[in-house]
């Protein structure tokens, strides 16, 4: 029988106070009171409805997806989970709240979960926010969870589970927690345990169940009166003082680490595994008998002891002396590497860990190293690009090719020079990093081919494909520049949403450089312009940066020509750069802030950076700033025919941000994270306004219809 676990992973250990609890109340504090749906719950729910990155379903659509809620996967005190099929081909898990009044709990879970885009987090696909039909739609995982693997037996006994694979799972969970804790607004999961760590068909972990997760403030701490967590995993310091920090997740991860190496449950009667193990270590007792007998051998002993000591560090009662998750992840990678060397395996399994070893030409990368990235063969690259004949773009001595995987999946292929051993090492390290850094507003790397002297990187593309009678494939790329040129304006709330999501993509790109200070390349910077902003059919932007694949410092394959073949000169990169950048200064993150200011003006005015007016070419930034210096309010005239009068206040705010981004003095420009925060506020307010206007118009139409119906009936 198929072993299926839905994405929300119903807990198997007693939950102290979870939004979807099992009903156990051992050592519980009082549960949060229901929220008045007309007060806090209603306000928080609006934040969900303003999230443009989510897909919204009606209750009828959910009913069709689940075939009338026919397949129940699990249930708890506050809800049920059903299996469904979205768009006829995508299996999903639908989590339905029983009580329609729990809007605040529902909204918080959606808001927190939607902030995280990582290969080791179960994907949130959408939600339903209708009255008394609050539901969350998630990726369906059908290979059990870590708790099943560790503690459940099949007909043949316990599932075989090597130390290497256990370390792989621990490393990936540690890295996703590190990613969550290092976000601009840190995310605390709050309920790390094996039951909430799902595993896919490759036994790669997927963190799930964000029902009690928290968005922390900038200092990474939050006080609460409701002690929420699971017995055996919850941080004792949190239970005592009610202060949540990322170190609370570190404690819970320490317990999971002990379960991984001992295969013993976190709670056994009245004593917890954490207490049992730490007391033995502190008293100088041997702990060999606690390790899982399947891996407890002479070869593994030193590694098991190292993992045990690391777990004890995570379990320290003094919060301040616990390690950060980045330290935990690094230590686990070092143990994993040492284990491989001990086993005589010279293929570096986790290429992102610091290493002096260099992959040989004869060594092929393992798929497990690169998460969801597809490793292509040379023949596959040639087939998808028709032997590199389908040109996407040639500029600045760089050539990019269109490609098609199968018959419907468009991609972009870039060639990278990897003629030396160190080049190949750097390329693989870059791919490993990018495999862990997926972002919803980036045209992400989808796969690669490692060659002897030339390698290829395959990017996501959002082209519409069509095929002529002669078999020729046509690619229609939807980018912001072309859309501004070719169609009527988009509504203001949609333009602001595009700006917000582009800013999120840029912040993500900048984080790659911040997290990899050894990078010798600034190629990721200075590439932001409207032609590099792809838009899908729902106008969700994807920032395309062809230098993602070489941001650690590699060379692209250059054209053997001295000319630059640009399809349209006004698209040239130079118009998005300030004078300092063009004059030969090194790019820096503030260079992108300037470029973002230019694109923001394009969105507000619905004019391209170079546009025709009165028979001559105009520069948008020059004309706009000249007008703005004379009269701030007059600058709104650039968009007066684009947006209605009521939208002026939002345009004023957006213009102010754009002008700050365009400051000649680099030091006075805002940070990209500050720009993002301010735009989010404006976008949310404008979105609420648009919904209110639409609701008023709908109400007016309904009232008018009822009036005519009444008159007709009276006649």
C-alpha cells in the first residue's frame, strides 16, 4: 500500500499548543483564545488577500480539486487535510480549517509560509479565503516523513538508513533553518521535529507545518504568553521566560539530531532523550550504547561522537552559548566530508563546503549534490537548443540561446568557460549554492552541463512557444520593456506589485554576494533593467540575471566578433546606469538601487527609459528629474493620464522612493531592503483601496439591478 503523507505532516508527538493539535495536553499552557473575526482576524486576513504571489481559489474550485473532499489524509482538533489534483495533473494537499472564525491563525500561517522559497521547504501553492472556507493548498509529498523512517517498521523490519544519508538530511534541514533565520525578517519555525520533516522520493527533506511559525522582528526575539511547541522538542528557556529567538529552533534541531543518531524517540515515559543524553555526557559516562545499532560500529564511532557533541551544544540551557544554525550546518558538512574521506570516497558530496580538493575531468557530479537542478548531457543541450541555433540575445560579447525541453518548456542556455580544474570546481560550487537559493521572483537556474572546457547553464524562461508549418519554433518573450511598449497601462496596484516583487528579487540577488564574501565577481550587479524582467501570464515578475551562473568568478563564452548585435538600441544597458558606473567605477549594490529607480519610473509613467515624444527621443530620467526639481507635484503629470486622481497619493510616495534611488551621491541612496519595505506598505494600501472600490462598484450594480427587478415586479 502506498505510504502517503500530506504536506502539512500531521504531528505524531504530543503538541503543546499547536493550531492543528493532536489533542494531547501534557504540560500545556492555555491555548490562545479565538479571535474576533471582525477585528484582528479580519485585519490580518487582508494581508493574505494582498499577497500577489499566491494563487487564490474559490470554495467551488477547492471542491473540484479534492473531488468533494473525498480523500481524507489526516485530521486534528482544528481542521482536516484532503488530497487533491490541481489543474488535472498536480497532486496537492488541502488543509481546511474547521472553524471559520480562526482567521488570524490561518492568516499568520499563510503569511509566514509565503515568505519562504527554498528547495527544502514544502511549497505553498495558494489558499481560499472565503467566509467559513479557510483553506491552504500545498505541495503533496508522498514518501513519508523522518519520523516514519526513524521509528516505524515495515514487514522487513526497520528501514535501512546509512549514517551518510542521515547526515545529508541533517545538513539540508540545518541549512534551510539557517536561511530562514537570516532573512530580513527572520522566520522561526517553532515546531522542528521529525514528523514535520517530510522526505521526497530521493530522501531529500522538506520542512513543513508552519502553523505556529513566527515572523520575528529585526532583532530576532519575540515575547509571548502562549508557550507553543511539542513535548520533548520545545526549548526549556522559552518555557521559562516566553522569549522566542532563533536559538529556540537550534534547541529543537539538537533533539532531532539525537533522534537521527540514536533512533530513539524524543519522549520515552517521563524522561526526554535530550535529558538522558546530555546528563550522560556531563557526567562523563559512555554514550555508545545510545547510538543506533545499525550504524554503531568502529568505523562510525568518532563521527557519531562528534555529532552527539554538536547536538549537546544545541541543547545548552544557556541560550546565548548555543551555536547559530550556520555554525551547526558548517560543522555537519565537515563531519560529512570526513566520513566520505574515511570511506575512501573522493567525490565531494557537498560541494558547497570549503574544500581543497578539485573535481577531475573524469568525475561526474552527483545529482544529490544539486537538489532540484537537472544535470544534462551535452547531447541534451544540443538537442534543446538545436545545436545552439536558436538565439535569445547577443550583447556585450555574450551569447544566450533559446531552448526547449520536451515540447512546451522554454529555457535559456548560457555557455561558461571551464577549461581548468579550478574553473570546474568553481562552477560546481556555484551550482550547489544556487540549488539552495530558489526565489519566486528570479529566473532561477534549472540545470547545467559540466564539460571539459565549456559548460552550460540552463535558466528558467517564460517565453510563449509556437511552431510554424515548417517546424520552426517561435519564442515570444514577455518582458516588462516590451509590455510597456506594446499594450495599455496596467492598473496601479499591479504596477506597484511588480515593483515590490522585483525589489524582493534584487534583495535575494544581493544576499548571494553577502553570503559569499569570497566572491571575486561583481557581475551580479548592474544588470537590472526592464528587458531583464520577465512576466508570467499573471504578471508575476522574474528578474533575469545571466551572471547568476558565474557570480563566484568565471568567464562566459564570448562571441568571436567585435560588433554588438542589439535588436533595439534603446534597450541598451547604459541607460539604466548612473554616470559613476558608466565612467568605469566598480559596480556595487547601490548601482542596482539606481537601476531600480529607473525601472520604478518606467512603471509609474508607463514610459520606457528612452521614448518618443513630439518627434524626438527623450530620456525618461533626465526629463523626469528636471521636472521634479522645479515642482514635485508637477512630476505627477507624467502619470496623470495613466492613473486616476485617487491614486495620486500612492504615486507621490512611489515617486519619492524613485527619486531617492536616483541620487547622484551613492551614499545617500537607500538600501534595497529599505526600498522594499516602503514599497510593500504603499502596495498593500493601494491594493486594499482597489478592493474597496471594486466592492463598492459591485454593490452599486447589485443595488441597481435589484431596483429594476423591483420595478419590473411592481409593473
